[in-house]
C-alpha cells in the first residue's frame, strides 16, 4: 500500500472518531439539560415522619402519591395532616405519625387501644377509662406512655383505719397491711402493735387497727398507814379502850412503770419506793379491869358512909325487863340473872365506871352502866321490876363516890 493510501485511511478514521465524540457529547448535553429541566419542575415539600422532619423534592401530585413513593402506608388510626387527597404545592408541610397499640390494665383486666396520643391522660380519655385522684396509675397521668406501651391502673378502695383512738376512712391501692402502712407513711413506735398480720391482704372495707402503746414512769407521793399498838390497862374496865397516842400516816415516794394503750392505763407496776416521812404508830390502851357487882338490896340504905366525894344528882330508875332490853350493862353485868344487884347508870366523865357509890334512899351500889340520856349530874337506878321503876319517878338525891 502506498503512503497516500495509508494517510487517507488514518484521516478517515480520525474523522469517524471525532464524529462519534461529537454525537456522544451532544447526547450527554441533552441528557443533562433534560435532567435539569426535570428536576427543576419538582416541588419542595417538608415531610415529618414520627417527629423527624426532612425536606424532599417530588413530582407527586397529591399527598397520597408522595407517601406511596416513600413506601408509607397510612392506617385509619394514624395521624396525617393534610389529608391524602391534598394537592402538592411548593413548600407544603406534611406530618404523619404512625399509631401504636397501647395496653391498658385496670385491676388486671386488659384492653388495647391503637392511638397516636402520648400522654397517659389522653390515652385513658380516648379509651373511656375513668380514674380518680386516689387510683394508682403507672406511668403517672401527666406523663407520656413510654416505650413499653403499657398503662397499669390499680383502682382505689375504701379502708377503715383505727389509729389509736382516731378512726377514719381512707382510700387505698395497697395489697397487704405492710404496703398500706408504707403508703400512708404510718410510723410505729417501739411498743406499738398492729392487730392484723403484716402480710394479711387488704381488700375493700378492710379494717386496720393500730394500738398505740406507751410505757411511762410515774412518780407519786402516797400516804403509808400507821401501825396500831395495843397495851393492857388495868385502870380501864374490861372491853373499854383509850387512845394513848394518835397515829399519823407517813409519806412514801413510789415510782411506777405505767403501760398505756391508746391513752388508757393498762397496768401499773411499782419499781421502787423511798420513805419521805415515817408514820407515827397509834397506841391504844385496852381495859382489863373487871367490875364485881356485889352490893345487894339487903344493904342499909339510910346511913350515909363517911368519906368519899359527895354531891347531889337527879335520879331516875330503869329496869332490865322492858321490851327490847338485853339486860347486859355497859360493864358486862347480867341484870336479868341478878335482879337483886344494885347498879346505877352514870356519866363516866362524872362518876367513873366501876366506882362504889352510896345513893341516898337507894344505898350502896356500883357504877356499872351508862345510858344515852345520862349526862352530867344524872344517874339511873336499876330496879328489879317495871312497877318499882315507875314508882321511883324522878328525884334529887345525895350521892357519895367512895372509890
């Protein structure tokens, strides 16, 4: 092949490649222009999906088409604004939130609600679940439902609380007595007790009783009784007593441990005592003198003896044989068995009992009796019969106390 032929072939090849490059460049330019023109006709839309916003360009004509292009399927319970039929306009804002299933447990009974609401109170309102301020709600009514999508409600019921002497009705959601005490922050002191067991179940209308127990120390001053000492006295008639020394109570300080339940004293135990003032004993003289009535009615009544204490008294008479009369004198003389004895009733402050006396018109006698009406210078003469007593009447007579 000649040089000219080789040159022509090379030139032809070069021209073919240039043409191809030109064609490819033209097609590429047309594609770029078309793409730019295509993209330029898209509309800008702000799309918020479950709270996350993004800006997208779209040729979709409606909101529904746009969501379909992004593989978003809208359910009836989902939140969408604006609606699927809304025409796409530039700078349109679209918000979509997918609904979720929330389980609501009310005292163990479960219902399910599909919703886009987040607040517990909103979910309960939509589910028509009524709650009170006393119910226990988890999460709280003003909180969000949370990622586990569960709401638990324990309905409150009325319980009677007896705390010491105070009784009141309260609302509770506790399961046991221990939970109830914790719920109401009830503090128990060292000696307090709860009548129910701590693990006992709490149900509607339960009664929980707390007994408030306190141990206190009580120091009091109290009287201590005096002792009584008796001694024999032969100057007193037998059966008579005379106080020689009056008794005076002492004073002792006693310390008690007192247990109270609900403010009422349950027990009182003495733990110590200290004598503050010793008591003074009472001394009583007991008479041992025995009166012997030996004067009979045969004794001379007219001749007054010599010596003795002499004075005048008003005299009356009495008998042992009246209705209701025992016949036993104050000194123990049995007048019914000895009707011939001469005995007079006297005032012991004027004539000592047991004294031997001489009475004008009556003779020698013994002061062996007393009487309710015999006071001062008065005496009563014993007569063996009612008629003799009546016949004597009332007289003023001379008397001598001989011993």
